[in-house]
C-alpha cells in the first residue's frame, strides 16, 4: 500500500512540474512535447532591469520644433525617466525676466513628457551671476546626485568658476555672441571666448569634487554609476578636481556622458566608456564630425549597461510617421 501511495505521489509531482513549465504567471502555452517553435525561455525580464533615455544639447542656435518632436518620441518609447547633458535654453543678457521667460518656454515643452526629466545645466544655462541665481530660484542646486534601483547618477556643473572669473567669462561671451550675430560661426570661433580653456573643458571646483567623492564613498555598493557632465572636464591640461572624481570611481563600473560639442564621439578612458552626445535640436557642425539629432537609450541590469542611439529621423509612431509632422524637419545636415 505504501509503495502504491509513493508511486501515485511521484506521478502527481511530475504532472505538476509539467503543468508549471507550460503555464505560469508570465508565460503560458499549450504545446505538448519537447519540440516547440522557440529555442529557450530565458526571457529578458529581470526584476533589476530598467531603461532610461538621454537627450543632448538643444540650444546654441536651436532649430525650431525639434525638441517638441523629441518629447513626443520619448513618450512613444516610455523610458522610466529622462536625463540630459545641459544647454536647455539659449541664455539671455542682464535682464532676469528674459531668463525666466526662456525657462518657462522650456518647462512648458519638457512638461509634456510622460516620464520625469532631471535637469542639468550647461554653459548656456549657467554662465553669469544672473543665470546662476535664476537656476537656484527655479531649480535649486547646480550639481546633485540620485540613486535609482541601486544605480548612481551624478549630475555635474562645468560652469563652476569663481565669481571673478565668471564675470570675465560672461563679458567675453557677450562679445563672442555679438561676433556670431555679425560674422557667423567663423567669427565666433576666432573670438577670445571661444579659445579660453573654460570654453573647451569647463570647470569643476574643489567643493564640487569633494561633494561627489563623498557621494561615491557612500554608495560603493551600487551596480553602476552614470556621470552626466556638460563639458568634457578631463580635457583641460591642469584639471585636477574631475580627475580626483575619476580616481574615486576607478574600481567601480561607470559610464560618462557629456554634450557641449554637438558632435558624437565615442572614446574609452581608464577602460570606461566616455560618450560625447550630439544634438537634440541644437546647431549642428557636420564639418567637425558626426552631428545629428538623436535620443540615447540606456538599459541597465546586473550584467551592466547597454547603450543604443536612436536617430530622431527613425523613431516613427504607429502610422509610420514622425510625430507632430516631424517628417517635414531635417534631423541631420
């Protein structure tokens, strides 16, 4: 009798296992036998997996309607959140109301995104005392971090110059913009502003570096770190503070994204990916390198980070068209 009961129990367990392989809360099918029209059931749906999107510079001669289309495309893609690498507004002169008007316009367009957008400032957003004050009034700190699903995000400010130097840079910038208006980009590139070290590489202060080093030390257990920075601060010959941050990150997996140049460029530094994004509506410089409007899609899981660049001209809605009549726009010159 015991033998019969044991045999019956084995049959029940086997049948139960068989049914479970065919039907669970995520995947169900009714195919019997070992031959099936698929080769494995290792679904790419780990609980620790998530995706976010990045957009790049939209100013420095913003091209109309591009960013509006990008927001609609982001809504089609449905990232968990959206980040950027700065230069969100063109910037203004000494009239605070002009700065607020530009931010109101950007906020109105960005506010149509379904996912939250985490702001970061570039030189257009943060050059000058008034620019800094307006940012502080509207957005708070110029550099910050957050942690999401055990992944660390660091947002830098590369306009972190001393007040006296910032005043000098602001004055040079005003002259350069006048040169641009009167003589075009050739005149701009010859201006004093275009050729100062801070224009190429930007500045990260000691206080900012100390802040991020402390954040890194307190988050050593993260799966990955993403560094978002407008200007490639490591290019300045005498740069010390950003290099200190790199040293703090050296034993951790991380990726750096920057903007500013409006040119796409992939490099490796210290064995890590450093990716200079192109544009999402900003002026393009095809004579200087790959320059196109795109959205960067990043997926993270325990195996690392996967990065894909989606050109805006190829992100179509269900009708096969670019949203908001975007088919009439030029995304790559």
